C-alpha cells in the first residue's frame, strides 16, 4: 500500500511539473508571437499532447493552436484569428525565449473580416461604395448611382474580390500577409462577417512578413 502511495505521489508531482512547464512555455511562445504581430490583440497558445516535457526535449510537437481576437495589417483588420499548426519543429530554447523559428509542416485556420473593417479598407481604395454583410450574403451600393445589388465574393491571387456586375463592376482588395507561407484559401459569409480560411506549408509564425 505504501509503495502504491509513493508511486501515486510521484506521478502526481510529475504531472504537475509537466503542466507547469507547459503553461510557462505557452505563455513565452504567445508573447513572442505577439511581439512579431504589430497591432494584434493578446495571443493565446495551446500546445497539445502529453507529456509536454518529452515533446519539448525532442523539439517536436504534433499540434499547436494559436489564436488572437484581432490582427490589424493595414488596410485590413482581421478578427477572431485561429490557426492550427501541425507537425511543428521548435527547439526548446526557441520556445522559451521566442527566438529562432517555429516551422509547421502544415497549418490551417480562419480569420473574420467585419462589415466595418471591410468598408474601412475599401475607403483606402477610394472605391465610393458601401457594403452590407448579412447572413444571406453581401450587397454593395453606390451613392452616386443609388444602385444596391447583391455581390459575389471570392479570393483571387491574394486579393478579396467583390463582384457586383453591372455599373458597379468588380473590385479587388489586396489582403496583407499574416505570416511566412501562410496563405488565404477560400471565403464565405457567416453570421454577418466574411470568413477567410488560412492554409500553408512550412509556416513560421515567428517570421512575420
């Protein structure tokens, strides 16, 4: 009985140590990414897998989630940014002090663009149009013509393209890069916001373009 008690205590202590080390490393990594993302909100990092210390010693992690409520990369503000990094190589020293590189074999995620953010970005292009984003889709209107028509939305060559047709035509809004090798994939409207997917290979969130 005493031996089982000792084993239980040792296991508990090891688990607590692992949890504490994980929390410290996640906080350090979040601060490092935050420093490299000017205009971002607080960054949160969640390292998956147990035991953490074994992954840390190896410098390899199966999955790391990174999120932040906001990243502003002129002229666009991205909200509710969520990125999942898979098959991540990150030496322990780099994880602790935020130096070096964190290379993820693949990454995927999402980011939202609100109606207000989209309109602010379009103003930098002197587009002269208003945009309405709802659950049913997007409408654009022009003050000069008084026309309001539905618009399609797509991603093309790193730009968000509003396709209204007719007198309003189409408009390309170049999207700024968020991090090295992290590209925009597709787009859709959801809950009154534009949601863009993020994807990439050999992605490094400690290398912001």
